[in-house]
């Protein structure tokens, strides 16, 4: 074994009654990529926050090898000490100042506060050297706000390397990347590891873990439930280790398409500061799932806003259930039978300060069953919430618990309960499984397939190609505000879709 | 080392205790300038308590002060719940007073059972409309309502002055800029003979009860809370955000307008341009001390009113400037803001980390 650079021993962290980490041991060696795999809430991020000094463990110890290779305990609760010991972390949500350039972001925090001039020359030289060694290239003099997501991630990694990180922690790094960008990242990680860096790669996606890591540690419910070399590990075995049970594979059954439910005919719409749609045509019929593949920021938000009733077409025709749409507002869409699952479930899905019960009833609060003469019918609201919690397995302390205490997966289940329980005819699912663990993902898939089975049409917008291929009857690719023709999923392969997502549709057609 | 940690879920007791401690802390801090002014703080606060609660007259005076503060405090609390930052309570109060004077000084002659509701309604409408403008500007153009409502306070005060020098000037006032008196039919009756406390207090308490029921038990209340806590999610769920904000603005402005009616038609009898010693601004402190709860507004308004009334008595007894009251009010706002922080976060002294397994 190569030299040990990091050892976590017996890490336990409790938040009140919740045990987020339970006696976790973990070793990391020089030049290896260790994948930390687990469902959401398995304790991966908590563990890394302890490593980085954001949290103090209730018990256990973090030791890091010094220059001479001997392990020394790291003072707990000190991000400063973690940085000094050579631990670099790239968070899931980037921590870059958008109005500064890449170089300024990289230097940020490394300079003394009380100095008037900045020594950019030396820093530029050092970053340049790091870029050459690692193969990470990015224009350092462009404001971060104008960089793509992939470029921003490179800036984050450069920031860590600039500070002489010997241990690099990447938290869900591919969540925001295109497949091609992710492949680029994997190549970078392998190159960095070959250069002696020790990498911890946090993920809940099996495919990429198998692609990039040397060793896999699986966390479940705060405990380490397994550790194995990547070579020879099998997908299904690891998945079962993660969730602790068989993972039922979602399968579509063939079904007749019915009448059209949602039609866009050469619709254009502006997207505000995000990309809009241009000349887009789409039809979703009863009993089919139409998937929209694409890298985020290509007009998905505008398409979702149309289907959610939040936007109206600037030009072109939009028909819902066979009729021209008159009232473009969320309430009439919801009442007409459109179930809407928002992309950002925390921001647009729930009101965190309100209770689970209030959130479940929020869309229908004006319906007679929940109010009489403007006064709320608490009994009916509570009963509805209890049923939702039961039927959709929403894990919470009860209908009166504030929604913000729920995990991401349970918030999504709450939203599913809110929108799907009314037998909607059309379902808009915008990134419905992003950030969810496998268990919750499977549940979302099952519910969408059940809606299709019942005869509803589903508009599934996703960045997860596996999900799209598995669920969709037809797939359309969105690129630069334009929708391709929706093609049967059976005839499509990932390569073609990937090319189309990158804007190479014309070449293929030629 | 001191670590700041969020509390998983702020407890109910703490939410109530925090403003109480904020009030106590403000009084304790104000003891320093009182001592510097050469008075014994304990004596000073003794005078304050007696001055505010020591006799039926004193208590009546305190309640008289409480009345407008309940209404302006409620106006701020309702608006703040919807994240609509109404700093214009003062202007809306004067708008209400102006309307009360326009209607209640003889323009209409009707019996009290008609006149009183009419005056109240006129004041409420005037206050509501005066806040509608800033609310619509915010909704339509994103104009910051903190700025617009704050500046409109001065516009309204100057407008009142103009009216008092012009059309509304009482010809019998010997040149003083004041309006004609409210007619007997339009005056809000006093509650206790020979005391100043008037039925505006009843209006305030009824408004508190009504707002409390509305926030807790009605669709409107739930929509207001949803819009205030997370407007994008409320919009996504089909709650009419614009209509809700307009509704809140009208309600908040109307409440502040009612405060003006009470001062004119219940207390002073005529309008001057020093009708309110900043009740609109003090209402913001009341709302914050109350934690935006309608019931809390009553307690907070009583506290602030007692400080003001008591400080006058303290000033007479000990020769300490009664500006100390303003100081206490300002300090209690600062203390409640700090207190609000401690209800959401806690400090942990992490000199040694919790027993490590080493």
C-alpha cells in the first residue's frame, strides 16, 4: 500500500437524536481515488464537514499525514487547520464570488488582509504551473459570472490545488455537468491522482463511481456498511449495499398513445435572464412519457414555465387538453388537472416555515373541501396530510412538523403527494430525481410510470440520460432554445443523444 | 472558541421569552445614562412604574398611549408577515386623521351610530389607499417599499401642513394651524368618565382579534404567510401573489389609518401637524417586539406606552430628560433583534471539543 495520508477513526456525530455518523473509520492513501457512496442522508456530507472542520465530531479523530509522512491529529472544528494540513474541498454548491475573476477567486483568502497591493504576478505564475500539471484549463481573467458551470468547477479545483492541497474532496461534482464535461472531470481526477493527489469523490451515482474510483466505501444510515476495490465490484451488489434492499428496476409496459393533452405549435417565449424557447413544437398524448434531454440552461426553464402556467407564449399556439389556453396562471393549470413538480423543490416546491399539512394542501387551499367561507377546515387539511404521509411514505414527525425539517427526498414525496393524488391528466416533472437517493428516485419513477399507466401524459425534463431512456416513450432534445423532433426512445442511443445535447443535431441529420 | 450553531427548531417558550428579556435588557442598559444624569436608576424606574400604572389616571394615560401603538404595531406586523416592509405607518396615520377630519368636522351631519363608523371607515380607506401606491410600485416596478413609504411620510406631513394652513384651517383657531374640531356626533366616546382613554382602544383590540383569527384560521391568512415565507413557492402553488400583497397593503394601511382616526376623533378633537409623536415609527418597534404576532402587539404596545408615559413622570420627579423614553424604545428594538438571533442560534463554548475517543 502507498503511504497513508488521511485516517478517520471512529467518527460519530449526533444532531440531537439523529446520528449522522456512527463510528466511521476511513483510510485514504496517496494517489488513490476513494469514492464515498451513499444515499442522501447517509452521512457523506456530514463526514466531510467534520474532516474540513465545519462540524466537530462527538467522538473520533481525524489524522492527517504531515510532510514527513507521520499521522498527526487534526484540531477539530478548524477549517483553517484543515486547509493548512492540505485538505481542499469542492462543495456541491460552488463558493465562488461571481463578480471576481477566476484568478481573484483562486487568490481569495490566501492574501494578508492588510496589504494594499496584490501580488497577482506570482499567483498567476503558480496557477499557470498548476494548470499545466493538472490539465485543467480556464481563462483566469474572465469574471466567474460569465464562466460555464464546468469552468467554475475547474476554478474551484484550481483554488484547492493552488493552496497545495494534498487531499481533494469533491462533493457530488458531476451533478451540474454535462456527460462530456463529466468525462473531462474524470480524466482530470485520474491525472491528479496519478500525480500523487489523494481524492475523495462523493457521489450517489454508481456509474461514475465505477468509472473513476480505485476504492469504494459505502455509507448507509451514518455507518460504513462496506468497502471494496472498484475492480471487480458489481453494480447491483453495491446498489443493494447502499439502500439495504433490492432495487426494483423501473420498466415501462407498452401502451397505446391516446388523444393529445399538451401541444406546442411553433411556440417562442422569452426566458428573462435565462434562455427562452424558439419556435418549439411538441405534443404529449395520453399514456405516454415524453422526455426532454439537454444540458441545463438550454430552455428547459422556459418550457417548464409554460407547462406550469407561469409563462405564456410570446408567439405560436399552446393547447392544453385540446383547447387553446386562456388563463396562463398556476392555479387554473392545477385545477384543470396539471400536476406540476418544480425543478427546485426547496425554492419553488414548499414553504419551509409552514407545516407539512399546510404544504400538502397549498395548491388546493381554495377548494371547498379545505375551506368554508374563507375559513380553513383544519380537520380536512390534517386528514389529507395524514393520508399523504401514509400513502407516499413521507418521513416526518407528523402533519404539524415544519416542512423545512424534511430531507430532500421527503420534500419530493410531499410534492408528489400534493400533485399526483388528484389523478392529474398531465404531469410536468422537472428534474424530479435530481439530488435524490436511489430509494427516493425509484419511488418517483414508480409514481410517474403509474400516472402514465392510468392514462396521464408526462412531460419529463431531466439531465439524467439513464432516467430518460428508462422512462420515456419518446425523447426530444433541447438545445439553445430549440426542441428536436421527439423520437421513440427505443431507437436512440446515448451517443446520439449526447451529440444532440451538445448541439450536433444538424451533422447527424446531414 | 465560541461556535455559533443554528437551533434545530426554536422553542415556543424561547420565542416568548426573547422579547421579554429584550425589554428588560433595554431598561437595564438605559439605567446607565440615567445614572450618568445623576439620578438613581431604581428611583427612576420607580417613578416610571408609578407614573404608568400607579393610579387609575396613570393607567388611563398609559392605555391612551397604547391605543395608537396597537394599531400602528398591528399595521407593521401584518405587512412584515408578508415581507412587505411598511415604514410608512406615520404617513398612513396622518392620512387616516386627515380623512377623519374631512368627514367628521361638520361636512356630514348624522347621528353618532352612523357618524362614528363613517369616520372610522374614511380613515381606514385613506390609510389603505396611501399604502396602495407604494405596494403597486413594488409589484409593478420592484420599487423598494422601504424607501417609498419612508419618504411618503414626509410628503404626507407636509400635505397635512398645507391643508391646515389652507382649506382645512379652522377659522376660529386664532391663526393656529389646526383643523376645525370633530363634531360631537363623530367623536369616539371616552371609556371612563373624566379620563382620556377612549373607545379607539376597543377598535384596536377588535382589530387585533380580527387579524389574529384571519392569520390563523383563514385562507387569506395562510396565503399571506405563504407569500411572506416563500413567494416563489406560493406563486408556483397557484397562490395569487400580487392580489395577496395588495390585500396586505390595504389592510396594513387601513390599520395605521385607524390609529390616526383614534387620535383625532378620540383624543385631540382636531388635527394639528404634531398629532403623532412618531406612533407610526414606534409601531415598527412594537411589531418587532411582538414577534409579528397580533396578540403580542397588545403587550408590546402596552410596554412602549408605559415607558413613554412613565418617563414623563420620571422626568418630573427626578429632572431626568424624558428623552430617556426614546432611548429605551430604541434599545429594546436593538435588544429584540439580538434576541431574535439567539432564538435561532445558540452559542457553544468549544474550548475543548466534546470528549474525544482518544
